[in-house]
C-alpha cells in the first residue's frame, strides 16, 4: 500500500530526501535511442539548468543528482530555517522567480501604500509562499512539469511524460549515500 508523501517527509527526522522519477513510453532523458539513433544528452542540461533555477528560488538545496537514460535521482536538503529567516520582500522575490505574483505584491515591492484588505491578503499570500518555498512536492512538481513540456514539444507529442508521481524517501545516512554515489553513477551508465 502506498504512503502519502506528507507522511513520508518528516523534517524533524531528516532534512535530506532522495527523489526519483521515470519516463514513460520509451522516452529518454539522456543517451542514444537505438531505434531512431537520436541523441538526448542535451536534456541533461535542461535538468541541470532547471535544478539550478529552482535551487535559487526555493529553500531547497540540491546535494547531488544523477541522470539515467529514462529516469533521474536527486538528493535534496529542505532548509526550513532559511525560509523562516527570509524577509517578506525576499519571499516575494523568490516566489516571483518561478510563479507570477499579484499586483499588490508588485506595489508592495515598489513601496506603495496598500489598502488594509490588500495588505492582509498579501500577508496571507506571503505566509503561504514561505511555506511553499520548502515544499518538496512543489519543487519536484515544477521540475517535472517543465521537463515534460520541453520534451513533449521537442518530440512533437502530447500526454504523459512521467510514469507517475515521483518517488521520495528519507535519507538518514547522507555520507553513506554520497559515498555510494560513484556506484550509483556506474550502474546508471550501464542501464
């Protein structure tokens, strides 16, 4: 029986998590397609650039990642302390790097006075955004959506790109995981 992700993520136990996702319908993230002879290594750069962009916006650090032919693994650290220390303006800036922000947030950043109702709504939004900046589901979901859209556009296809929701597991022994990273990369290169 599957366990809800919110029950798997316990930041009191560990801030480190390993996330994995697999492509569907004989789609590739890297390497050569033996049938079409097409090379997909450029998609590695897509993933690298997206991870960097998301890391700048979210309060989630990418510790390491590995890209296989039809799947990826990424180890992240969720930093709730960083999110707590962000000013309201920093939260707006980070959220605005990924998502559109309401006009009240733009006015607030520019130093304009807001009405009481606008101010209350904006503070509610900022509280929500601060929480979402530590959301692993939002982080990986955004990564997956962007990759799927780019790949589907390139492949001239529509529909599902990923097999299902991403898999997530807590990493209790980060040094052991990173020590075994070379083995992981070696095994992935054979896939």
